[in-house]
């Protein structure tokens, strides 16, 4: 348990001291949202209604 706590605080301290990392994580999350949410609406046809017919 002590090892898990030390690992957790190691990462927590690292995320607190980030300078460029926060902006990069925001960009990564925005790109993932665009890829999975918006592009899915335009390029993938819904499959469930065609199976039900």
C-alpha cells in the first residue's frame, strides 16, 4: 500500500509542476474529442437501424 501511495504522489507532484504539459494535454483532449465525437457523426453511418429492418 505504501508503494502505491508513493507512486500516486510522484505522479501528482509531477502534474502539479507541469508548465507546457497542461497545454499539451488540453490539445490532446480536444483532438480526441474531434476524432471520436464529431468525425463519427459525419463519416460513420448508423448500423443499428439497418439491422432492425
